[in-house]
C-alpha cells in the first residue's frame, strides 16, 4: 500500500522498518540505570489466576517496568523540569522526515563521545525533522545489554546544540542516554537539545514539541539515508513512554 506524505513523499506502508526493542520479562531485555528486568505477573484473586494455562478463560497480566531503563522510549522536556510536562501532550504529530546516520564515537580520555563534527559531517547540509543516530560498532548485543555502570558513549553538548540549531525536532539514538551515565546531574545534552536554561522555571523558548528517543536498534541491513519516521508512543501522561519508532523508505 503506497501512501503520500505531505503531497511530497511516497512510502510503502507494507514495508515498515521497526527500530524499537521489544519489552520482555526475560534476561534478554536491555537494562539501564541500575534496575532489574521488567515483571509480567498474572493477577491473582484468591484461587483465581489470570492465566489460561492455570485454568482461567483469559491471560490477565500486570506489568511493572520503567520506560527509561527497560527499552525503547520517547521522552519530552518534562524529563528534566520541575514543572510537569507529559509526552502525551507534547507529541501531537507522528510522521516526520528523518535522516539515519552512523557514527563511531570518538575516544576522549575515558569516554566515547559523539561529536558535533561527526553529526555535521554525516548530515552533509541536510535539515530533516528527525535525526536517527546509529553508533558503531553496531552489535546485536545492544538489544539485550545491561548498560548499568558501563559508562556508555554519549552526545557532546555542542553536538546537541548543533542539532537544535539545525531545527531538528526529534532525536533518536541507540544508547540509554544522550548524556554521560554519571555526570553529576548536569544533563548537558538534554538541556541543550530542549533549550532548557533553568529547570526550575521554564524559559519561553524551550522546545516543548521536541522529543528524545533512546535505546533504539537499527539493523545492519538498514542503510544510512533519508526516511519517513512514524514515531508511535503509548498514551502515558508521563515525561516518557515506551515507544515504537518505525521507518519507511522514501
């Protein structure tokens, strides 16, 4: 099925490219921020168990998880502000032009950092609405890695500023955070991307409609280049939601 986006781009809806990591209650689920794996448990009322294999007519699970630490998620600036902002209120459009780039973070002292030069060079003058950053090497272990206490690669502050100044509204990355795992709460890349100057009182030019999506995975078979992104979230009134970003070749 062919669809036309903004009377400008044609995409084949029968060929989606899913770049999300599924959530499970197994040891293969990725983890970050020092938490344990998600819990999927059937509801129990006395002798009744919400599980067909236990005699119930339905499977009826309660799921306990953390959007930030358990897989692909999309967050709004409410992630770092004192005032409450919800991803469900901030993200109101769901289709965007997107550019997929691959970069090998540079070793700087003890850290691996994605630099402004790398982002600028990879975009090569393009100004998409969304940028998808695939880090190299692109190991399949990203789909089930425990990132806690490993100091993963992250985005330099000036790289986040560059992305903001290019007018890019949505930033997607295959890491647990755009910032350093332990940075004394500075969150420089988050603040730079959303243009948050004071977390106590939000400045009028902060980017309320912009999002960061973390812990994606882009298969090796997907080439760098231009796509249409369908950014799908669950309707959580929370700073973040588990999400399912889908790419379509143009």
